[in-house]
C-alpha cells in the first residue's frame, strides 16, 4: 500500500507537473 | 445542487468567450480552404501542444479515470490510465517526423492510406476512423449532459444544444485555424481549473494526509499498487487508447499544422507529459469518492459526486466551466477532423474547386454537430460502442503505422493483419465471447484479451506479411500526395 508520504508526493507532484507544463506551453506560444 | 439557469448561463459565457476568440482570430487571417482544413505550418510549439492536449483530453477525463479509481482498482488503475494515455502521444514523436518527411503536402490520414495501400484498406480505415471519431464526440456530449444534469439539473438537450451550437459556429466559420486557437485558450483555462478543483477538494476534506487516512481505513485496496486486476487494467488500457488515437484525424491534422518538424515532435512529447498528471488528479476523485462512501453503483460520475459533496455551489460552477471547456476543445477538433476527411477525399475523387469544397466542409461540420447534439441528448450508454471503436483501432493501427516504415508491407497483408486482430478481439468481446464459446473455443469475455490480443495478433501478422511479401513500395510516391488539394486550397 502506498504510504501517506507517497500519496502526498503523487498529488503534489501532479499539481506541480501540470503547472510546469502550462508554463512551458504559454512560454512557447506565438 | 446548482441552479440550472445559472449553470447554463455560465456555460454560455465560457463558450461565447472562447468562440469570440476563435472567430476573431480566424477573421484576422485569410479564410482559404487551407485555413479551414490544414493550417499548414501555422502553429507554434505551444499552440500545437495546447491543441493536442485540448483535443485528446475531453470531458472523459472527469468520468473514466475517476471511475477506474473508484471501481477498477484504485490508484494502480488510475496510474495505468495516465501512463496509457501518454503512450500514443509518445508514439507520434517519431511518427510525426516520418509523416512530415514522406508526405509533406498531406492533409489527412485517409489520403495517406489510399496512396500507400489502395482502395480496400482505405475504405476500412476510413470507416474505422470516422466511426471512432463520431463515437468519441457522441460520448463527450453524453458525458457532459449527464454531468450537468447531475450537478445542476440542466436538461440534457439544453446542454447539448448550447455546446453544439457554439462549437459549430466557430468551427464552421474558422475551421482548423479557429480550432487551434480556441483549443489553446480552452486548455490554458482548463488546466489551472482542474488543479484548483483538485487542490480545493483536498483542502475541503482535510489535506492529503486526511484523505490517505480515510482511504486506508475504508477502502485500503484502492491504495495498493499490486492488485492484479488493476495492473491488468492499467496494461490493457494502453492498447485501447493507442489504436484509437493513432486513427484520430484531428491528431494527424496537427502534424501538418505545426510550424516545423522539431516543434511538432516537442509538442507531442510535452502533451504526453501533460496528460499524466491531468488524469492522475482527475482519477484521485474516484478514490476519494469510494472512500467517502459516495459511490453506489454510479462510479462513472465519481468526480461530480465529490464536487457535489465538498464544494459550495459557487465553486462547483468552476467545475462546470472546466467540463464545458474540455468538451468544446475536443468537439471542435472532431468536427473539423471529420469535415476534413470528407472534403479531402472529395477533392481526390472529383474535380470540385475551392469554393465547392469549402461549402462541403462547412456542411459536413454542421451535419456532424447536429448528429452529435441529437445523440448526446439521448443519454445512451455509449460505452460498449466506445470499446468497439477502441477494438477497431487496436486491430488496425499496427499495419497502418508500420506502413510508413516497411516498404514490403502490401494492402493484402495490412487488411489480413487488421481483420485477424479484429477477429481475436471480437472473440473475447463481452456478448460475443459466449457465442464463440458455444462453438467449442475456450474463451471468456475479457477486455484484457480484447485489446492486448487484437494488438498482438495485428502486430505479428503485419511483421509476417512484410517479411514474406516480395513487393517493394517506393515511399517517394507519397511525396506528391495532396498536391492538387494544396494547390486548390491556396488559390
């Protein structure tokens, strides 16, 4: 079973990755 | 529950705003047939990536991943779903380069398959591709009408008509150019909204620690990473998603719409990275719904059960905007994709000029939108049709893609590989497996074998057909494909 820390890492990692991708997309728009 | 009129008004405002952007942008440029169908070389890396994400990530991400999280194996199934959805986009990193290299003037996947293989396989791929795209569109409409009926009691016909009407308006007017720019805006708004919904829901239920504790106590099986059924689901969903996406004309259009080969390859890579956290965040709602005891035979709407449970109405309106934008960015892509397939093929089979082809493209866009609104408002169970469309894709994509690389693969081999894969997949398909069993074959219904079996048979048969064939296709012949339409379009 995934630990509480692993669960938190999964959630906040997903949030961070989504925001990173959004930033990358906006930065490469023209 | 939200007020139905207010919810519909918010949906109208969101759709009107993005439609205005689409129409404004399309008015700025020339409104040629090329802008309507191909928009060749016009999209920057960011636009291409945002448009790919917007096109493939529909309202289904608020439905299926959460359902998998609640009912098909919790976190493992969600992880499988997330990674599985990234695979087809990763596949396009090399495939996009190959397509742009061998067929620089192309417009559609059917144009490729007819030139590369011949009429029989072309007709097969055309049927599979259009069937998949329409089922995708109908499922999106059905999903969003059900979701808005649940959270706000909006009549399904009203949701379907409002979304269908706005999307039709800007897509028929601005074609692919409008679809690309609205996809970008819709994705740029939808991504932060999904993050806000996930973070907001976690906040409301006490943070990740509290959620973990609740799930570990109530439904610990959803937190294990070794549940065999969930691992199997995570594995076969890759093959279910893979074939269907490869046969999505909207994805192919974006290969040519990108400004350069480098930018389209990067855009597919970025899109593959993007879909993983999006599906994970959406899927976690299913795990939360199950742990909080909200799911009672209705796992398909787990995401909205959590929204109804933890959000005050004004915050739930943000989720309405999210759902509507996700549908719109997917629906405009599919509408334009089906219109482009029909128009490109008409250009090949007739000597119609640019004006006629433009009228045809707009008429097809309108007809498909009308059909999607009518079907979407009925609330049919489209899941079986979706699985069937996925099976057709899984059985077909191997010879279709490998035809770009294996010169010895011929039309008969491609057709045999597809039909072989389809036969195996159908033998395990629920409802068919029982009949096959009565014939004495030891099979039982299993989606694992439907998708993994059909893909494996199709891949092996394709490689065998290419190995034993004596023919040799000259890829230079693809170089001139689409030249007539390009000439008509840009006139």
